[in-house]
């Protein structure tokens, strides 16, 4: 009786699985599927010993499917059906229309979700991990606001604290939602494998870039893994020669600038300006290749006056005598502009006009970081010329879109670790970004391993040549 019970239970499970697959099959695919099954049955019937072999295979499959505890349905299957039905019903107000001329509309109250959801996958936690659905042709899929409403609904039904990527296929009328895994947060400052003029902004999903680089990760930098970098190319032939990073307070913008400065020092000279006067670049002072590290409004304006004249000198030289690239790294330029105005100094952003507009020809790269509340103070050449963009922090899609030019196709989770955000180079796609941890080694609260990693990358101390206002 035990063997018979196992076989009977196995046949019941096989039949239930076949019924569920048939129910999930879209209507236009059912006839070809039925024809294929009929053709296979006919082929088995005419082959010698075909029916006997088929019965044997079914018995083996039934025994395999029937092992385990009692239960005609797989564990959690009714809950899966209920969840998908709930998602379907929630989509009806967005995808249904009283003027729909179709005799069998895709989305109606009480309808079958199997006709619309062409691919479904659940994760190990029992929650929706991937969903591909069809939508009616009359849905305005070119309208960002209409898209956003659907995306927010699906994210809420699948778990809003996670991140989702949405892909709209307007040609076929299909939408795919994929739950994204977390980006690596254990990568700190180190030497990255890059080409000349390339720097790593951070790391992203491996399926959206065409290369990986070996990095050391983990608490003690003990694990060597391959990570997908977001590579920013600078120099004379760079399409996006200057960068603007906008972040929430404490989101890691200064850490990003420190990371860029460490990489730039491998082959160039760096001028660092701390607009908020917090001393975030103090570890660079007096190092070889560091032109200056200024944190006062007066010193910052003098340094930027020198940078403007140095850019003009390089342009007049026409490439002759220009050996090393020059990087101008400015943290909080909006605040610096306000403090300079209070002290009656020249406008520091006006001094950046020449490096931003013409610096690429003289191998001058400008990297700026500002907080959202200071973004309105940036004007002139910054919005036009700083076309490599980074947004850091737990920002909304509208906030990210205002900086990047387009809203990311990823629904933010509402929480982000330090250094987490999005990047976009010019008119390219918006990429998720995790900046390598590059803290101030002088901060007592800094992790010891990260502090040592930053100190190991700093050049040896040398006699710093401070720029003088009015000189070149």
C-alpha cells in the first residue's frame, strides 16, 4: 500500500503541475501547445514498444514526484496564486479601459492573471523576484508619469524595501520587473586595473557593463573577487571631461572625491579645495603631486585663480610642455561661493569657468561635489560642462532624474548605505553605483583597515608648491 500511495501521490502532483502550467499559458499559445502534445502522442503510438516505454517513464516520474510528505500541492503554491491574483487585480485600474474594443480585454476585475503574466519567479524568501507581463496597446507607455505609477504599484506589492529594475518593451507591449541584489559594500580604496585616463567611480551590476576588474574585498581585504566597475574616461578625447556629484549629507560625496584624487595622483597633479572647511582633504597636504589642499575661502580662491591661469597657459602652449594631467577637485563649491561673497572675494565658480569650458584641450579635469540644498547655487558652466553625473544617497527617482537628466529605471528602496547611488556618463544609461569606501584617515572613528588602505595609496611627502593668486 505504501508504494501504491507514493505512485498515486506522484500522479496527482504531476497532474496538478500540468494543470497549473496550462492555466498560466497565454491563450494564443494553447493551440500550438495542444497540437505539439497530440503530435508527440501519435509518434509514441506508432513507434514499436512506444506505449510501454511511455508508461514506464510515467511510473518512474510518478515515483520521483510522489516521494516526500503527503500533499497534492507544492508547499506555498496556493499563496503564490493568491499573490499573483492580487497583483493582477491591482493593475486593472491602470491597464483597463471602458473604451477597449477587444472582446476579451487583458485586464478586467475577476480576470485570469495567467493571460497577462508571461513569466513569474519567486525568491527563496517566498517573495516575488521577477515578473514579466503584457499590457494593452492603448496604455501610454511613453508617458513617464504613467510608467511611474505602475512601477510604484509593483514595487509596493513585491516589497518596497528592495530595489527593482523595470524594462519597458514598447514594441511588444511588455514590462519586466526584476528584483536586484545588493551591490558590494566591502570594497575599499585600492589600486584598480584601469587604462590611461581611466578612473573607477565605483561598482555596479555585472550585467550592465562590459568588463570586470579584480578587487580585494571583505573586512580584512582577504577576498579577491571580480567586480563590475563604472569607468569614467578623462583626457583630451574624453566625451565627458568633467564630473558633478550631488549627494545627501553623509552619503559619501567627499569619499568619492578622495577616491578620484588617489587615482588621479597615479599619473597627474591634483588641486584640492574643501569648500566647507571641514578638512576632508587634509591627508593630501604636502604629498607629491598635490598642488595644494585648501580649506579656507581665501586660499581656495587663490588656488582657483592659479588653476584658471594654468589652464590658459596649457591652452596657449598647444600641448607643448603639457606633461601631466591636472585635476581640480572641489567639495561644496556652492557653499564656497557664498563664503567668498561674504568675505568680498572673487566668485570661485567664475574662476572655474575656463577650466570647465576649455580644460579638456589642456588635459584639465574638474570634479565637483555638492549637496542637494546647494545645487541651486551652481550656475555658469557647471550644468553645461559637467556631464558626467553621480547622485548619492537615498533619493527619490525625481531627485535623481533632476541631476542625471532622466530618472533611473531602478526603483530606489528608500535606504542606502554610504556611497550608494546612481551614475550617468553623458547621455548613457543610468547605472547603480557603490563608491569604494575612501574615508578620511585622520578621522578617529574610521575603520583601521580602511584608514591604512588610504594611507598606503597616498604619495610620499614632498615640498608642496602652493599656488599664488595672480601667478601662473
